[in-house]
């Protein structure tokens, strides 16, 4: 079972898009965008979904909280911070791109890292790509292909780890990458996100991204 007691959920419906708080999520919430069935959690985001403020793409995505539902933000020097997931990408939009995990910055429109699945029609497989802003004032981040040849509908695992020394490590499928981020990040409140942040906003309501998570957990130690 995936522990939902440290998350809330944004779904791409309503204006602004609805947020499902932690207690409601734990009480068995499900709809067309989010279903927790057995040990799996499935997310669906159509390209036609409503978008959060300042976002250009829709999402059905979990956001880190405390067990009482308050938003959880942390600074990396205080702990060794992990986001671990096992999942399969079931469907992608016409761009082929969907973000499946993030370290976001509080009160910012730009995350520290996005882990993105990028499907390639030619090979019928996808790359797992890390988009990393090494400093908070970076406009565009570095783009790193962490793993290649990841099929649709096949489970893979990723781990995003940011340790107390500022070493950011990404393990995904059969690949890994790490680098030390800029010290200016040390004072910035951060939080984990996971789910389906579809990188497309054109097409009909049947187009979008679907992802099924078999495992998902956060650890700060």
C-alpha cells in the first residue's frame, strides 16, 4: 500500500483546480484523475484539464504535507531527503512528455528538479530526463538523460535524493546521475511532488498522460 498520509492532491478540474486535502485523500477519495486501487495508485491528466495559477500545463499530482494536512517544506541541510517510486507510464500525450517527480521550491514557479519521461515514437520507448536548476536564480536548468529505452507499461524505479551536503542524486531505471547544487539553495524551502504533470495542453479530452505507481514514499533522516 502507498502511504497517502503525507500528501495532498491537485486535480485538473475546477477553477482554480481543486486540491484534495490529506484527510479526504486518506478517507478513500477517488475520481477519474486519481484512483488508489489495491496497492497501486493511478493518475490521469487530460491535456484539456484546468491549470494551476501560472502553470501552462495541467496536472494530477501529489504534494508533500504533514500527517495533519499542513504543507510540509524543508531545507536540505536539515536532513537526508529521499523520494522513491516504482511506476509504469501507461499513456503519453502527443508531445510524449510527462513529469513524474519533482523537488519544488516553495513560493516559486520553478522547481529545483523535474524528472520527466520523454517517449520517442521511433523506438517506442522513453528516456528519463532530469531537468535541474543548479542555482535558484537559474532561468533554464541543465538537461540530463539519466536512462534510455524505458518502455510504456513496464515498471521502473526512481530515487531522487538531496543530502545534507547538497549532493543531488537521481537513480532511474538503469541509470544514475549526481552533482552538487549551488549553496544558495540551502536556505530555500523545498518539497517533493509526484504524479502526472503532463507537458502538453493541446488536443482532445482523450489525449493526456496516465501513470500507475506501485510504490511511493518520502524519507527525511
